[in-house]
């Protein structure tokens, strides 16, 4: 379990995170949602250890991150998989080399074993003919799938995704959502996704944390989000006519 | 105050570069790739510039010797001294600050902008060791580039001297061999090693710590070139004062 307590982070005079507390559980896909500038990416980067919070704690399975030694932090990070918003694939490597990279860095596997594992995960994300392509030759959806393959190749315990659907068409976005959900169930890992895609919220939001202006404004599941009367949440989630209708239909069906 | 902060960050970067080494099997590949990019990839332009600048030094020296009492072999002597002491180690390093330095800053800066450095850090990899250390090791072969620059500078001078009719081949070779002081070669290579260190670390600093987007990558490359050149010129003066005076 990842447990966050009173997390605060500022950049100069800008107070970005204002005492956020929440938990993320094993085997669940958790979504952190909120408007642009609400502090989602900073929150995720604090979880990853890329930013050091001013106060508050982040515990991974009971171990407080800030109290770990450098070696312990490095070992913990080796158990994290991250899918960046822009995929962050290494330009100078082919798709197969990108996926193999964590194995080369952290395991003592032979080349054949690594190739087998790369083939397995690329097949798992439905990419079988892209091994020798460079990232620049791959479409946005392919790049996201490669990033997911790279994130899971070393059997992570924690999977983090920063807006995995940004820039993708609705159908590809759904494929990516389902893939992340399946991987979370299959490997029984903790998955935290930053998103402002409402389709993702409705599809895979087993737990949803809503941030507004650096504060946790609401927390619940995709079922709760239909019923909530929290105006801040409903104004954000049901800002489009389509979702207003979806909510109305859901409430009518359940009455 | 910001300058002091930047200088402190630069030295911390150098210390961090040697910590948490990357697995040797991966590092070996990175070093070989950087040798190819930074050293082998620079040989063409260095050879071209050295040959022709050596020729120009010879022509200008010959044209400025109007006194018939000054022996003709002095053209070869002056060319050798200019090329070995200053042109090859310093002038070529300034050119390399533009070529290699911009390449290092823009490649690392682009990795920063596209979150590739974040990806390395999330994996628990020491990004400075992974990115900067191989460049530092690759540039330890920089004296090899400068040796070629010295050789081709003198050869270029010889070609210009003989084919331009400024003196005979024998006079030029006599001049090149006159009053040769081996320590001048050592002095040139000491400077070269120091400049190689600057060429690896200053552009890496500007790339690694840049913030922003594509425009900032361009700005960082420019700043990197300016400051690498400034430091090369400054240390050239200090080392010359220390080693030759």
C-alpha cells in the first residue's frame, strides 16, 4: 500500500500541494483527477521521489520514503514503473531496446532471457512487429504501449501513469485504459494514474482522488462519483453535456 | 548570487557524476558510442581546419618576413610553434566547444525536455553518471584529436610553403626541427586534457539543468558555447602563465 500523509510542496511562493493525505491499494487502479494546474503532476512526481516535499510523508508498504537510505531508495525505484505523458522513450534506442533497458540495468539475465521477456511484454501490449522501429517511427498510441511495456518489463510493484491518454483518439485511449486495468489485475500491483480524461474515470476508476488548487477536494470510486453532491466535483466531472446526460440516466436507472 | 549557485551546482554535478556507477556492460556501450560521436565524428572537421589554418599561418608568416637577413627556415619554425602551442590545443578546442559542446547540450537538454532524464531517475539510475561520465571518458581521447590537428597543421603549412613558393621543402623541415623543446608538447597536452574536461562537463551542465522547451534547448546550447569558450580562454592564460613563464 502507498500511504500519503499531509503532503506539502511549494516552488518559491507558489504553494502547489497543501496537505494531501490518501492511500493507494494493491490490485486497484487509482486515478488522480483535477483541472490543469491543480497539482496532479507535482503530486505524482512527489510519489516517484523526483520532487522532495517540504512536509508530510509517503510510505511504501510501511516504509517512509524520506527515511530510506540512498541504496534503499534506488532499490525501491527499481520496483516502480512509470508511463510519462510524452512516453519518454529513449530516442537513440529501438523499441525493443527501450523495453529491454530496465532488464539490462537491473537484472543478470542472459541476452536470450531478456529477448524472451521483451517479446512477451510487447506481445502483452499488442505490439508484435515493432521491435526494430525507432520511437520516432511509432504512432502516439504505439509509443504509449511501448512505454507501458517498458514500465512492466521488470515486474514492478508500483505502476504510475501521467496522463496516459493525452493526445490519443478515444478508441486508442480506451485500449490503453483497458490495458492498464488488465495489467493491474494480472500482476496485482498498485497503479496510480493522473488523468483529466472522464472516460478513464468512468471506465477504470476503482479509486478516484480529486485535487483542486493543491487540496484533496474529494475521494471515492467511479460508482460514488455518480451520486456525489460535491459541487466542485460535479462541476468538473459533468462539465460536458454528454456526461450530464450519462449521470442523469445513471441516477434514473438506480432510483 | 545566481552565479555562485550555478558554480556550486556545477561542482556538485561533477562529484555526483562519479557516484553510483552504471553497470559496466551498459557503460561500455555508452562510452564506445560517445567516442564515435564526439571523437571520431570530429576528425573530419578538425583535419580540414587544421590543414588549411596551418597553411594560412605559413603564408602570413612568410609574407611578413621582408628582411633578407632573417633565414627562410624561420617560416617552418614559426608555423610549428604556432600550431603546437596555440592553434591545435586552444583554437581547435574553441571549435570543439561549438561542435561537440552544442551536441552535448542539445542532446542532454532534449532528454530533459522530453522527460527521458526523469525516466532514468525514476528507474533509480544515476542520470549524471549514465549521461555525463561516458562523455568525460570519451573526451579523454581528445589529445588524439589534437595530435592529428598538430600533425596536419604542420603538413598544411609545408604544402602552402612549398607550393606557394615561399621557401624550399628543406628549409621548411629545417625550421620545423629547429630548437624543438619536448616540454612544449607536454604543455600542449596538459592544456588539452584540461580543455577536454571543460568540453565534457560545461555543456553537460547546461543540458542537464535546463528547464523549459525547445527554445530553451537552443538558448542553453548558446550559453554552453559561450561559457565553455570563456573558460577555455581563461584557463589557457592561467596554464600558460603557470607552465611556460
